[in-house]
């Protein structure tokens, strides 16, 4: 039996359709992360699972039970919000036990559930404090503890780390991973941060404009994205995209020309036709340093991000600038897993190795993956 089933769910706001026939299943104990740009429908779907939004069509099943028309309190879910939503006049202990108290649990049951959650989250020393005495990370632990005390069938998280600083977000990602393993719980987590998705998820659901683009394990989406949208969304820095044209075909091999490059590329690209405008995709780590093999790209260092153990360089390659509107001003992103000695304005030569290239058809579908 699935822990959660979303069956052809739609959600309309007047004439606007926010969710457009979404379906997927969640197995018991999975950590599912829903990602996508702002306004893509992921938070709306999460709130619909919780019962905070009424869906326009489709069904929602939890452990085989149709909860589509049930009240939030009857669904067996617990939701952790972005803004903590703690009662300021209550202690941590009272906040964590409030839902159980309202549900009619005995004082002993509430006490046992709160103390168990506090041990799991390592906040036993804060139970008698008020929320204003806590840090952001401690408040988020209390919000999660309030969910744990209810022993829900499914945990729902709506961008719970977005209000925390970078160091605390990293720490909380580890804590949530540990919590998931310890509870063996089914969790559905919404974020716009694909780093959170890659590091925590059993599987990722990628949303775009109210539809699902792809569902899969993090590395599956990274290595074999279904289309250009997924390829550009999963990975940081983003994939570089370069326009090309199919000049000739020889079986599954295509000869491609790129404006601004004298030499052509020959690689496998099944399903394309002569004259097609296709897209080449290359990960920042795939742009090699100048070598004897591969096509050479000459450019100028525009931006340097020295991160200690790694370096990100954004290169102005003239007509080869990435046409992805969300990339760093159209520069080609280059990743090096070490410190390098370059300065803004330095000339650089990169290698475009055909073996590292993705190819996307005119409709955005991936027709070629790099050989691993």
C-alpha cells in the first residue's frame, strides 16, 4: 500500500489553473522533495494534501484511504510551516503538546509524547522556554517537534529552512536526514532550493507551471534529465546551454555547427533532422581546460567565486554566451574542484568535449546524454 497517492489532481483559482492534472505515488518511508520555481504549484499541492486547500479535481489517498474531502485534522498528516507558527505566550512544552491536548489526549500521554520528541530533536533543555527566547533553528525544531508528537502518517514540510542562515540550513539538512532515518517516516518536503532536494530526497518531483516534468532519484535527474527544463533546474551552478544547428546526419550521428566556432561537432543525436535548431548542454564541471582533443572555446574571465576548496569562474565567450535567461548574465559557468589562479579580465581557453555534451531537441526533450 502506498503512503500517499496523488491522482490527477487539479486546482483552479477562477480562470487560472495552478495545478494541471498531477499524479504521483509515495512509498512508505520515502523522503519526497517537490521542487520548482516560484509559482509552479508545489506549495499549493502540499497545502492540498494537508487539506488547507480544496482541490478542483482528482483524488488524494493516504494509506489507501481517500481523504480528498476530509478535514485537515482527520487526514493523519502534520505540517511544518516556513514561519514556525508557534504560540508566543506558550512554552515550548505547551506548543509541542497543544495539538494532542486539543485532541483529547491525557496529561500523561501528552507529557510522554513531548518528552520523546524533545529527546529526538535534542531540545530537552528548552522545554520551559518561550519562543522569543529561542534561536531560529531552535524554533524550527519546536515546530518539527509539534508535528512528531502527533505521530502522523505523513509529514509535510513547506520550505521550513528558508528563514535560516546558510550555516544553519546546512546543519538542519543533516538533522532532517537523521530524523527521517530515525522515525522511518514518510515525508513530503517543498523547496525552491535544489541543493536541499539533492542532499535529502529519496526521490525528487520537479514541477513547472503546474505540471510535473520528471520524478526520480537525485542523481538520476542530474545525469539523465528528461528535458532542458530539468537539466537547467537540477545542478548548481546551472547547466550551460548553447544553440547549435544540425548540418548533416549519418545514421544516429549528427554534425552540428555552432555560431562563432569554426569547427563542427559530430556526435550521436537520435531523432533530430537536418536544419533543426537544437540545444547543447554542458555542466560547469564538463568544460575542460585546453587540451589536444575537443573544440576550443576562447573567452575572458568575467566573474570569479573563490570558495576555498572549489572555484567557480564565469566566462564571457562572446557569441557562445549561454542563452539561458536565468544563467549568470549569459556567461558560461565553469567549475573547478580546487583553487585556481585567475583574475577578472584574464583570457582563458576551454575545451568543449563532445563526450560531455547533452543534446536537446527543438521541443526541449533530451535526445543525448553524456557517456559515463
